[in-house]
C-alpha cells in the first residue's frame, strides 16, 4: 500500500470516528451565501475562470456576497494568505463593491479596502495563532451585513488561498487537482425524533488489537439518555487501503430505548471536484457508479449496470435496493464510486438480508446505505447488529488495477480460512442426486477410481432426507425433494444405514464429501415444525414454506446440533447450505410497530453465529453458500463460505450454458474471487467445459455409460485444476460485453509475482470474424516467454510477439494458452 493511502486511512478515517485528529484537508462549510449553495472550487461563482483585473489565477474559490463560510482545520493553524477582488467576468457590473474579511476567534482579524472590478486585487497574509478554524466573509457595503437576499452580480474571488499549519503542512483551497475526500462516513440515524450525532455523544475508544495487517478499535458512543449506546468496531487495514466498520446498537439501561429510525451504517458525504472541459467552459460534475446485477437465475445475472450521476434531474439520484431477503438477488452489495479513471472508492455492504443504498449529487455527493427500513426500540440487554461496511480507497490505480487489489483484499481478509490459517480453496466436485440409491452412488465412485478421474470432492445434492420412502433417483423425474425440507433424517430406503458407506468410499479416493442441506426452510408437518412452533416464522404470502428463526437462540442451537450431528455421524467434510425462498415477508409480518427491522437484524446476526459456531467446531470444513444460486453473496457470507453454484440455470442437460458462464465469470469475478458454477459435461466438448472454469467448476451428474471418453475427462480435470489456481492471481477481462452473443469472449489470469498465467479466447456460435488479437495485460514486450497451447505445441516467443498474437478459430471453439517467462519455465 502506498504511503499516501496509509496517510489517508491512518489519519482521516480515524478522525471520522473521533478516534484521533490528524492529517486531512480543511473543510469548507457554507453558513450563508447570496447566490449558490457553496463556494465554487477552481472557478468564479458563475463558473467562469478565476480572474481579477485581467489576470487569471491557478486555484481558489468563487464566492457571492453576502456570505459567510467556516473553514475547519485538521490541526493548529499557522497562517492564511490569499489574493482577493471582484470577479472580472463578463456580466459583472463595473460599480459592484466588495469588502473581504477574515474572522478569527469571533473577531475580524483582517479586512480589505473597498474593491471594484477594475481595482488592483489585494494580497494579504495573517497569523492564525494556532486556531482550528476561521471564517471567510464577502460583503457588498451597499447592502446591510445581515441582508438575506442576493446583491446583484456580487461575484467575489478568493484567489491562490493557502493555509499553513503549525506542523508544516500546507493546503491550497480550491485546487482543481485536489482529491474528493469524504466529509463524513456515518453511521447516522434519528433517535427519538431527533437527528442524532453519535460522534459527539459521550464516548470512549480503545485499541483492542494490533497486528502487521490491521488495527482494530472499539468505540462506544452513549446517548444523553444513558440507555442507548452505539458500539463501533473499526478496522484500519495496513496491508490494503481499506477501512471497515461494524455498528451495533446496545441497550445499557434498564428500560426500552427511544425509537431508532432510519439507521444508515454508511452516510458518505463528499465534495465533487468539477470537470473543466475547457478553460472558459462551464464545468460539469459527474460521478460514475459501477454496480452489477445480482442473480435472478437469468442470462443477465451479475452484469455490470454502470450509472453516471450528474447534478441535473433525473440523473442526480440513484437507488439500489433488494426485493428479497437475500443480499445479492437484485444487486451485488458492492459498488464503485469513480471520480476519475485513477481515483475513487469501492464499497462493500456486509448484510445477508435486505439492504438499500441511495445516491444523490447536488453540491455534494451523498451515499447512504443500511437496512431497507428500521424503526425500533432496543430492549434492555439487547445488542442489535446493523450492516457492516468497508471502503477501499483507490488513488493512482486504474479501475481494473483497483479491482485486482480489491480481489486480493477479499482473498486475504474476507474469505474462509482453515485451522492453520490457510485459505480454504474452491473445490473441483462431481455431484450426484441425493435420491440416487447408495449402491448406484458407489458405482459412480468405482468408475471414478477405475479410470483415475481426479475430482477432489464428491457432492450429494438434495433429495436424500425425510421419512423412509421410495424417492426419485434423479432431480428431473418426479422428485419430491422440496416437500420434506426441514426433516433431516437420512431416508433409509435409498440409503440404508446412512451415508457412511459413501463417505468411506469417497475418503478412500482422497476426496472430500459434501452434503446438501437447507436448514433455514421448514415444511409444515415436519417434526421440528410440529414440536417447536415458537421457533418458526410464517407469512400469509407463502404458507407452504416456514422459516426457522435463527434469531431465536433455541432454534439456532437446534440448527447447529442438527448439522453438527450430520457432519459427525455421516462423515461429512463440506457442508452445502441452500436457501430457496424470499424471507422479507416473514421478517416484516413478525415485527411489532415499534420493532420494525428487529426480526431481520436478529436473524442475520443469528445466521453469522450459526456459521461461526460450525466453523469453530469444524475449522477445516468448507461451507458452500447457495441461495437458489448466487443470491446471498456479500462480504459477510464470503468471509465464511464459498458459492459453488452461482445460478440454477447452469449445468442443466437441456441447456448449453456456455455463454452464460462467460457472462457470469466476466462480471462476478471482479468482485468475488472465489466462486464456481455448473457445467454439463459432454465428452469432447472442450468449449462447454472450459467455459465454466473459474476458481472452481462444479461437474453435474455425468452419465458414465459404455463408450464414455474417460481420457478426455481426465485431461479436462487436470487442465481445470491448472486454470483454477490462477484465479487467485489478477483477473483481466480482455473483451467487452460478453452478454452480446456476437462478441468474442476472452480473459487472462496473471500472477504479478511470478509473471506467468494463462489467457483464453472463445469464438461463440454467433461471433463475427474468424480471428482476434487479445489485448493482453502485464506482458513485458522485451521479455522472453514460453507459450504453451492447450492440446497444442509449446514455443518460445518474445513479449512483443505475444502481445500481437493472432488467434484464429471456428465458430463455437476456443483456444487456451499458458505462458511463463523463460526464467520461470521448467528445465
């Protein structure tokens, strides 16, 4: 991490939480102004150049009388100097008069003479004498000081203003090159009808831990009523330019708190520097928002949906929200805020329920994120978790470079790790239907053994549970898998004696055993629903499905013990948790009028406790996070699990999902480094299989019939593993808009450390043109490389030639190349 990023987060972000007050730019706050809402940075108030008496100035702020502006400093001030005068702009009347003043500690510390347009500007420099702030005042003497109207054309310019602090730092006010830095980050909410400022409540802060990677602070902010306390856990990362915080509301009193309303974990406020197209052009304010669809089991899952915020209606507002209780069903809970190609922020929302983010651009950029609706009291002894947030600071990195830094941050700090601290990696599984009898399942395993197929995980999906009865051996023919969800007894008819015979065979092949469970959904009439109705949430919208209330300790403990017993008794290594319905109405219908949002908040906190307890008991157990595919992917679930099935339309025998896999891998991988999806395995179809490889690939129900090409399968599995390891490196999309079926698709995975990697090109069935040159990244034109074509020869090649490699393909075919510098090539 660069030193400037360290300074930003070690100083400014800590100050945001009142933990310290170090380095940050001065803040300008407008108290009143004759015309406009705030000072114009880099131009006059009318957006013309900063000009006084025929001379243009490099930096400064445009003002309009009668005005007062507060300048807040990050430290003790030493001096302030500027050049002031009436703006020499077209339309400004020659007889406009102006007096400029600087107020310090409630007194006028400096005042200009009376100035007109043609007068020589006045330069001044004053001693700030350690003050932490001062006021800028522009006054037209033809009007009273307290005049609340708009003196005509009273355009005042503060040119080349420089503030120097006693610590030696200097700041230019109105510098066009200045960065857009957030004034506030949050949280914010209303408490008992009053807009609360928890950062100025009574507080105490402690450093709870410190490591080479991260400092963790706990900050407690107590309301004046001594009942409600906001607790913030703040992480300042040292190895990445990232700030993260978790807000929790705690009742420390002996009676219910007042009403907490509209809680926003993120309340980001930031001035936006204008874009100056030409010197005399009106500047624009634009902010680009990078965002992506979530998953709806659709061909357009995870597609980018960029939006440009502008000051003008209707592009001045934007809303991202959820229509389900699954965090990534509508939108991915990650987005980028880009002020330029080389500067901006990435934001992550850690909430595995329903969330909402609102953007607004006027004079300032405002971004607010939290639960969709909160209006609740906190009861004595309660702790109510709210969405966690992280902010990645991108300065000097392109968007693509910033996304690769983001991926490395997620791998290190928000991906599951085992008992020894090593990253738990995405597997390469083969799956079987849960209703397939044990004897047939063992037959599949015998073929895997006999033909040396190197899958690393054997996955049993739904359909294995409930009362003892005959069930369908396949998902696609009369399976009743959904009717007995909630009854987690192993069905003894297809699986006499349980799963131990299968688990033993799987382990004998050196593989892991994965089992599907949908612990959160309960069917009416199942044992737990009958015995413990108080553990269950229901809704009129969907009476056929019930929700096990993980926000209730007894229900959560039952869920923990149910899964733990399966893991221990049935020999399970990896636990797959599905989640196949919308829970918003269940939560909403069970909230009282003064407890809106509590059912969801407790449920989400309970889900994390459920997973964290399982991880503590089984620290090397992978949790596969499925929610009708990839509908519950956020940084809190990603910290604890990996999504092995990103959409339910993948891997189906009736649908060639190759191009859908292209789109999903292209867009999802920028935010989610670890994920997998289904492929329908058809011997000889390299195109389909390679289309589905990411950090993992999930192989669906292959039919090992007579004549099956096992050698092809062996080769594809070995190659998939080779590709998968590079998804932990940098990921570069090399073509655009894979949702357009006429476009080629290509991407590259590259190790910045070793300089090796691979790239792959797909000519799709509808792609136009028979050849392509991929714009490879991170290739040294002067270096020597060894280039190996999958199922083809190897050759030595110069980097310059590699960058101009022409790839020719037939429709619906692909070409995969591995490369390494000659220094890293095997001897």
